[in-house]
C-alpha cells in the first residue's frame, strides 16, 4: 500500500477530503521522524513503537578495491510492532 492508497482508504472510511487526510498523514510522519531523530521513542498503542537502535562498529570489506574498511558505530531508526499487531500475522 502506498501513501496515496492509504490516504484514499482513510478518506473513504472517514468522509474527509483527501487533502485534509494527506496533511494529517504528512504531519504525523514528520512528527514521528523529528521525535525519533531527537532520541525519543514514539509509542502508538495497538500499533507499535518507533525508536532508534545502535549498530556497533564493525569491519567490512570493499570487494571492488579488495580492502577492509571500518564502519563506525551509528544509530538507525527501528520499529517494533505491538503484540496485537503481531498476532494478526499468525
């Protein structure tokens, strides 16, 4: 499902126009990204939580140059689905 399909489905279910729904979806995504980037977690009950994980430093290979490189420790965004969400997939 694309963002446009999501907006269309919500518009049909709620009766609001698509531009209003698109603004709400865009605003929600921007706020989630901003909050996670600041190091805080976002909890959506019944859906899941967005946060960060730290990847440890590691040695990797650049196979085109045949050399080892060090990938430094870095943070990545992470999503953990709620148990009720996971149960739907069983």
